[in-house]
C-alpha cells in the first residue's frame, strides 16, 4: 500500500486524486424519498415513466373540437356551420364521439372527442342555437396535444446521476412518480481541537477563544446537503483527541478535525491520525494559506485535518472538503465556481506554492475587479467580506496591478453589484432598503476615512462620509482633496444632529467640562470617523477656552482611549451602563431611549465614483435623496434635508 | 379602498407595487435560532459583539515574544542573545510577564506575555540552554494580534437585515454569540384546483392528469426557505374551493391556488377570491404566458391564483410568488438573476404584452446564446431544460436572430458550459462522468437526428449520433452533409453491437420473420433514431428477400408503431413484459438480463462544433476516447473501440 506520499508536500490539484487512489469518491448509499423532498439530491437510478404523457388527447385551447377535413376551404368570408353535439369540460372522463359535420365544445385541457383531430379556438367561431359557425379552417393536429406525444410509457425521464431540480420534480409528479431513490447525505463529524477553545455560551478566560470554525464547517456542510454534527472540542491530550476522533469515526462517513495541524510530526492530531488504518495519506499542500492540511483514512472513512486559522480553514473547506462531500453524494465533480478578475493591487507569488488571496469583488469599467482584503488571516471581522480567493499560480512570481487572475468564488456568498463602504447611517440604510436593487447593494460600515480610501482604491462605489475639517469648518470636500481622489463626485446628503448621548439617570450633559468634572465614563469613536474629529475639535476648543493643553484634557477624560466604530455601539454601551456618556447622532439616542444634548449638525454626504453613477442602484439612491429634498422631510428624527440634498458637486 | 384596479390588466412591474399599496411586504415575525441553524435567514436585529476580539493579545506565529527595543540594531551578522524565561502554549491562561533582556517561547495563538510587544518567528532564532540568539530585529507590534484590535466589545458586528452566510455565522460564533433573532419563514399553503387533477399514487382515468404544479411550487418555496404545505386538490365546486381555501388561509401567511384562473369572471377560484375581504386586487397581467394571474387579499393574508399550465405556473412563481415570499422573510427585494444573451432564432413580440420565451442557454463565441425551447407550454418533458426566459419587451415587435435580449434566469437551475444533445449512450455517459468538468456538462437524450439539428442550430456543443445511410451503408457523415451542417467536425467514436433483445423465456429471436410469425409484440424506436433506421432497413431487406412489400411487413409486425426514444426504454418494456422483443444495444440487454442476438455493429460518433473544441470539457472527452483507443478496450460489453476512436474528421 502506498504510504509514503505524505513525506513531501503535494500540489493543490493532487489532493483529490490521491484520495481517489485509495478510495473512489462514489456515492455512499441510497435512500427513497418523496419526489418533493428529494430536490437537490442526486438520482441513484433511472426513472422510467409509468405512463404516456399527456395521458389522454387533450385540447390546448378553449374552442370546438372538429374533424379538420370538415373545415377544408373555410375562410372568414366563406364560413361554415357544424352541428354542436356536446360539451366536454376539463376533468370529465366520459368518452364522447363526433361524426361528420359535427363539433363538440371543449375547454383547455379537456378530452378531445374521438375521432376529432383539431380544435378551433373560440375566437374564430360563433355559436347560435345548436350550431357553430367557423370562420377559419384548421390543420390536422392543431391545438391538440395527443396522448403520449410528450413522453412514452417506459421512457427514461430522469437519468441516474441527475440532480433533482424543482422543474424535474414537477415533471416526475406529472408522470405519477411518487418517490425516487437518491444518494444519501454524507454524515460529517466535526471535531474541533485545542486547549484554547471554548463553545459560545461558556465563560472565556484570558488566553481562550470561542470555536468559530466548527460553525463555519457545519454551515457549509449543511448547505451542501450533508448531515453535519459538531463534537465537543478535544483538548491537547492524545487520549482525548483519539477518544473523540474514534467516536466521530464510528458515527460518520467523513470526519473533519480542526486545528493542531501546523506543529509538525509531534502534533497530537497528527499522531492520532497516524494510528488509523491505513492512516495518513497526505500531509501538507503546496498552497498558502492552508498548507498544513492532512488527510487520513480509516477503512473506508476519510478524515480531513483542517487548519485552525479561520481563513485557512475556509479555503481548505472549499477546495477539498466540500468537493469530497458532494462527490460522495453523487454530485458530478464540479469545480468550484470561478471567474476571472482584474486585480486592483500588485500581488506577489511564491515559487512552487499556489497562493490564494482573499478578495472583495466589484464591477469596474464593465469588468470584475478583485480587491485584496487587508489584514492577516486571523481577523474574523473580514471573513464575511470574502467574495473569493484570487489565485496566484505556482509559476507566477509577481502579478502587477491590472493583471487578470482567476478567482475561486466563495460558495453561498451573495454577488453584489454595488459596494457602499464608509460611515454607518440609518437613513442611508433605509434608503438602500427601499430601492428595487437593494439586493445588489452591499453596505460595509468601516467609518468615513476608510470609506474615502475605498472609493480611491476602487473597491467602493459610494462612501458615506461626515468628516469635519477643523481648519476650514468645511465637511468632506477637504478630505477628498487631501487624499487626491479623482474620478469621483460628491453627492450632497443631509445634516445629522449630533450631540451628547447619556442615560437619563446620569442627567443632562452639555459639555466635556461636565463629563470630566462629573467623572463620567466616556466612550469614544475610532480615529478616522467624523464624530472623532468633532470630539477632538470640541476638546481642543474647551482646552483653548480654559487655557489648558488639549492633551491634558484628553488624559483626564475617562475612556478617551476606549473606542468603538459606530453610533450604534456608542448608544448600546451607554444604554447597557458600560459607559455613561458618548457623542452620537440623535437617531440612536431615540432608539436606545437615551438623553440627547445637541452639539452640532454634521454633514453626511456621499462620495460616488463617476463610473458608478451609471449603475441603476446608484441612480435610484440619488433619486431617493432628491425626493427627500422635494418633500423637505427626511422622515427620521434628527435629520435635516435641504434644497442641496441629492445635488452633485464636481470636485 | 381601491378595489377596481383589476378591471384592466396590469403591467409586469406593477404587480408587486400594487400588492404593496395594500399591504407592505415586510417581515412577518421573529424567531430565535442557534447561529448555525440560522444560516440563510435574515437578522431581525443588530448583533452587538459581547467581547473584544481577539479576546487576548496573541502571537500570530510560533517564535519568541520580546520587547522590541531589546532587539534594536540586530542583524544576521550582529545577533543578540536574550534570556529564555518561560514558554506559553496556546490555550494556557496563566499570566506570564517578561523583563528587560528576557524572552518567552510562544506558539501561534498563545497569549503574548506582558509587556512584550512583538514576536520573532522561530526561523530567525537559535535556542541553546537558557538563551535564545536572535538574528533580526523586530518592529513594535510585529506578529502580535492585540486584544480588541479586530472587534470592540459593543460594536455592531452584524446589521439587522443581513442574510446569514456561513462566514458571518462563524464570525458570530468567534464572538461568543450563541443564538440570533431572525425573521421567521413564510407559511405557504398550496391549493391545487381542478376536476382533472389526481395525486401521484392515485389511479388515473382517461381525461385526468397528475398534479405537478404543487410539487414545483412546493420545491421552489422550500428552497427559498419558506414552509410550504400542499392541500388536497379542490374539485370545481364553489363550496369545495372555498372550504380548502379558507383552511389554507387559516393555517398560512400566503396561499397559492393553482389552476382555474383563465376562464374569466365565471371561474370558481375567481368567485371564491372575490368573496374574501378586501378580495381581488388584481386580475390579469400584460404578459405571456402567465396572463391569468390573480392576486387577492384576506385581511393581511395574500392569495396568489396561479395559472395551471406548467410553464405559466413556473414563470409566475418566479416573477411574483418567490419575490413576495423572500420579502416577507426580510430578504432585500432582489430582482431575479438576469443576464443578457444573444437569441439564436428571431422572436416575435406582442404589442403591449411582455413576452417571456423559455430558453436553453449555451456559450457561443465567448457569449451567452439563448435557444428558444420548441413545443407548447403543456410539455412537461421540456420544463427541466428551462435555463430561463428571454424577455421581449412590450414595445418590441420583432427581435431578429442575433439580437441581444435580457434573460430572466430560472432560479436553482444549474449553469452548464457544454450541452451534449443526441442519442443516449451509456459509454459516453460514463466518459462524461469521469472527467473533472462533468458538472459543467448537460447531457440531453433526444435521439441522433434531433442531436444533429441541435449542433446545426448551435444549442449543442456535441451530438452523439448513430445514423445509418441505407443508400451508402455509411454512418453519420451523409446525414451531416444532407443537413448542411458547417462549422462542425466528426469525432470518431466506437462501434456498438446491436441486436434483438428479448426475454429469455420468449426464446432466441434472430429475424423479423420470426418476430412476425411468432406473433411477438415488438417495441419500436422513434423515427430519427439510428436504431429505427436499422429496423426499417432490416424490414426492407426482409421484404425484398421474400418478394413482398415492406409496408405489408410493417403492417403485420405487432407494435411497429409503438415507439420509444431510448435503448433503455426498449429493454425496460421488454423486461417488464409490456413487449416481447425489440432492437437495442447489447449493453442494455446485459443490464436487464435479456437475451441478445447480434444483428449489426453500428457506429456511434460525436459531431462536435468546431468552436467547442476549445472548451476544456470537450477536450477531455476526446482525450478519453483516445485513451480507450490506446487501451484497445472500451471496458463495457458490447462496445468495440479501434485505432480510429478519438480521431477528428473534417467534413
């Protein structure tokens, strides 16, 4: 038996063939299900039609069944009358016949009387008394759906290996098929490992994290039609790893352990897998991230040892685990959906390694552009944005900006046509939700400054921004100029009332002096947010007024360095008593039942890429702003719209 | 209350707004689910992070935690030693500190000791005794993931209205979120109506059909995340319709009646809906098919009255019912997925009507081409092929071949890159299943001649064909020439042994003379199939030999006009005793345990569009044929491969 393959790393495309060289990836078994419950599953045998379809010769229109040769030569100006000898409604099973010179009224779907061979639509006829006048002739077979003309009894109507769609299910039902045999779902055992793991709901000590990969693997497996089950996490102790592993092997077809594969041969999971029979068949793939993947066999059962870093785990699930699950369920070996995209920044390859770079996709100049996600693979907040992975092939050292790469798409991720990246705003959110294209729009809330940068780099179509330039007192425009953003226009938004928000029992707060002197716990906003600029501006004014140093005030303000990224978070933390006071828009104060003291109106505008002005969702958003302007009312407390709302300012 | 709208037909785009003018399409309610079970559903409230993430400052690599200023100025040729004072493994919660000149060994994910501010990867160090030598300096923060740097406690991590994906579920789990509040599924009651309907499993009288639309609506609703329930069909009797309708209204949020809407105001469903309160709000849409759609309200509940013809039902489900269900579940109003495609035949519009033409999609010359499906909308066998509907706008009288139209895609339909249309063959089927691109290939079995025509029209990339020209004794090529097919090559396939197949107790059958004289019931193949040509050819030879007229022999052959479309069907009907003898390939005789008498070898070849030779699935299929040729063995009984197998013949 080949046992030594895993001593060296294997290529990405070798993983599945190596597994197959030990164990063909063929369906595991068959279950019989009612047709409508089998949708999504794969047929385990050919389905033969138990009847001819249509099961009787029927009329395709409302009209009169005739013998076509009775109406030869009939035209509008040369009509002919036939004797009406009866009527057949849909669902009637009585057998009716007609003779020469006769006709029978039929509804759509009714039995065509023998030996009528055509139906004249009612609009070409006139019925009076016991006679019908016909104003046109009719061809043999016209408007008649002959018994068995669509499907013959005994015909194969669905082939083994076909995945059942809603329309195929309907076809089978039409033919009277009640149940079908399909391949059974794969049972997947998920075994998280690592001393640091806790389950959501358990308390967390410093040094521990909640297990998130199990949830991800579970969700993907479920969407792929498998039956996943998460086992309690195994601590880093060989006996415990083996105990859970063998329980999972007993109860499942495939097991995915998570974590603990990067530490090499002394690794516990690795040791546990080595003791299986035949054991480890590959360990290490020439890819990044996801290199530490190991695969082992135990009899017919397959164990995937997935890396624990979320991004690596996500990638290996998509590249290897899901394809194996699908094939064991009889789904044809389909490659992951891919598309080509132009990369927005240069990317570096690694010799002999296939590098997968997580990207956000956006439409630019009619083409797909891929924007690499910033930050390291441990960041959970970015994972939701991964539209796919740009692939840098093994032989490519460097891919310059603008080159086209293949992107492996993240399955079950929604595709978006418009990205709005910037500062969170409830009114913008409700405008987006109201347009017909809402489903094509992704809103990512990262703050004003990051939004402007996203427009500059091209990943964002729109940035919502409310940045005050303290020098000029002007909003937004100075920042756009300072960042050197071209190819964008400013769409004027609205004013938002900002002020102190505080729990009502803390009492009205109207200045930072009061906050500092009252010893209140403040919650600040992140640098780069418009609100943070306002806070710093107010503190500096306060300092100037008092003749002290602003830095000193900031030092004395409790919680100045305790930062959150949204208005919502400020209000939430204040309402929960984690902090006493913060600065936020009036809207959230209302929502959380907090006190509000007006400080300033800030201008919330949209920076829009020029080319994005052509997208219909963007047009609708601007139109919605203009509609608010016409009405003169934003419909939400704390917002002020004006005549400028919705106007476009060239920069 | 606006009640009269339905007196005139409404436009396609008015249907949802009219419903919304009576009843906003907002979520129906909220349920709390474990995160991993909520995937696919929409969040009913913002989710705030209950903790900072990462929840502790951790190492991003295996290495040594240091104070970065202890290693200032260190290079490979100017190393520095620090005292090793401990080791922290991942998952340890013990708090360790370090002093000046000290370092601590840490694993990836371990707590970084206080106040270390960087981690040097193990590959730049050398440990010996109680000391570690460092060969490079390190920047403050390098390889350290600071507590709270990704997500701050109290931050909104998932916004109300977001659909939960696997990656978002994982993010929430990482933050310790166990359950989320999501919008509840819509309960959909499905009420089939019509005297002609029977449920699969019930016996069928002449004039009755099995209900298939309920299965289709059920399957789509299920895939959209709703909770559908099919009610027993209501016969055409007002009391019965009303009884089932009201039961369905009591138990569901939305009801879909099917059938019985085309007959105008005297229609029973219409009458039942008119008696609801406020009753019918629209009846009739300026579209085709699907015109008879009606929508009624009963309090807050919505009733869709869907047309009963399968294609019309499919279209109205996708255009109206699914969007309403999704919006009631909080999914942003997303338009049906659409794409533009070039139409392969001219299409005619209708003044003032939006016409939807069911199409198959295929890639041609790097663009999407749409091929209208033949036949009328009552054909159930075509429904599975509907990739979407080409849209002819109200103002377009005529769309010439080659013009670009919008295609509304059939949701949950798989996208294919290669269409193989033609004669069914088990060896071809198994070759397709074996290639990595199998999932991109759709195989439609319609017979040789229809396959050739599909290549000619462009919808097929490949046609499997075995047509004998009786004049020349040559296979396939004469037919291709006669049809005037250009831009295609013939890829030589293999020979298949054909012969009489019969139940063993019927005894060996070796000529049509025996079949006729024995009074056996024959099962024939469809005109256009290669086997039918062989059957007719043999009957004519037999007639010549006997000096009688071939027509007479055909008359005397029992079941000459009883036709099925596949080898499988012939063998199945013979094995089930519906017929006694047929002509088919040896493979199916083996499969069904039937007797086989060799008649002739026929040549099964592939006609391939020249441009399709560039597609990787097509390349692989040809390569697989060549591999069989090299091996000299097809691996399936009844097949003969030769040196010509896999060779390309220009025509």
